[in-house]
């Protein structure tokens, strides 16, 4: 009987501990769940947004002439292959290849002994015929026939000496002394390098910006620079490239520009108001338009669409900006259009590097 009482007492005590533990766990669970669904209301008036500070450059638009680049090459003003108008053996080449010659100087001399004898004989016959004609013993037709023979003999003798038709440089002599030069064969090539003609092709869209007499700037691959003048603009396009031939005349008294050398030709396009800005600050809007972000007169962010004019080693020239503007250079990716922001001037550029 005693044993049964003890067992009942232990059972009651154990059951009481379990119940108390269950109650504690239940209250704790209810408390945690209620905390999960409860969020205290916070007044939006007490939330202060930190204002963004961006860097800007202050610019004023300025007149700018777009430089149109034409890739071209040099062409001698005159380039003539001196061909023989008679035949004979080459007996003399008095001018060295690459030398400068004046107009009328002999470049190639052919054997003249036979031609000279023919000339002297024809000359005597003509003098005799002239005398007989004056005495009434020769008709006019007879005199003209003898005179024609004399002139042909004289021309053959003159053609034995191939002379420079203008001042220039003997670029190439294609024969040697002792060679037989047939009629119509080339003795030498003569170049007139002053002035030099720079030739290039320009697109139809740029054609309206230039005209005959316009100034051009020339830069050769060896680093020399020259000023020139447009001397010719083609009236018809190349049927394959649909571009127009342009010729620029350049003074070349020192022969610094060689015939056939490559060159860059820069001509001025239309004048327009533009700004020189760093290429890195260009952005696209939601529609894919290229532009920059700037600070409006009201102190808010504004996206301004621009047009690219020309890229240079100092930056890119663009049009479409206001005459005076504060262009954002740092922080433009952290602000939105219409947002009011504070700004500071960008002092990273040295005075000589500033766009304006």
C-alpha cells in the first residue's frame, strides 16, 4: 500500500513538470510569432535622404569648323615620258637620273652623222631652189616640195636630241649609251614636282562643304605639314565608290613631297557651335540616344541629347548643348533626370587640358 502511494506521487509530480514545460513553450512560441507580424510605424517625415554631390565642368559653346579627313596621295603636276620621234643609236646621256633640268636641256642624244648629212644636202637644195624661184625658173609647187624635204631633214636632226619640255626632275632613264632607240620608244621620264598635286576622294555628304579655292591642310607620313588650296572638284562621281575626286595644289619647291606618296588631306567643313568634352562622360538614355547629363538652371539633373562632330586626342567635339552649361563629369550614373543635386567643379583637368 505504501509502494502504491509513492508511485502515484511521483507520477503526479512528473506530469506537472511536463505540463509546465508545455505551457512555457507555447507562450514563447506565441510571443515570437506575434513579433514577426508586428512592425512599428515609422514616420516618413523623420527619414532624410542623403543628397548626392556630383562634379561638373562649366562650358560655353564656341564656333567650330569640322575637319574633314581625305586620305590621298601625291601626284606630280606634270609627268611626261619623253619618247623618241626618230630612231638611232644612243651616243650620249648628259643628264644623270634624278637630276633637275631646265626647259630645253638635252637628256638623250642619238647618232646624227647620217641625219646631219641629209640635212646639209636638203639645206643646199632649198637655197638653190629659192634662188631659182626668185629668177622665175622654179614654180611655186617645186619650191614647196624642196622646202618640205628640207624641213623634214631639219626635224629629223632636231629629234636626234631629246630635250626637256619643261623644268623638272629626270625621274628615270630607261636606256644606256649604245642602245638603239626606236621611234616611239621612251628615253626618260620627266617630273614637275612644284607645285605638287594631292589627290583624294570625298563623300557626297561632305562635298557641299568644300569648293574650288578652299584652304586645305596636308600631313605626310614622314611628319611634314603643308598648306594647300583646292584646285579641282570633280563634277561626276566614281561609279564604283560614288565619291568625288578632289585635287589640292601644294607648293613643293624643296621637293619634300614625293610623287605617289601617301598623305592626309584635311579640309574645313561647315562652322557650327560646339563643345569639346571628355569621351568618357557620354551616356545613353532609355531610348538609346547619345548625350550627357548636366545641371539645369533650376539645379536639377537634365539629360541632353548630342550629335558627335569629331573625335580628337583632346576629347570629342559635340553639338546640341546649350550655349552655357554645367556638364556632369563624375556621378552621372548615380542621379536621375529631374533630381535636384548638389555639385562641385571638377578640378582634375590642368588649365591647359580644360576643354574651354
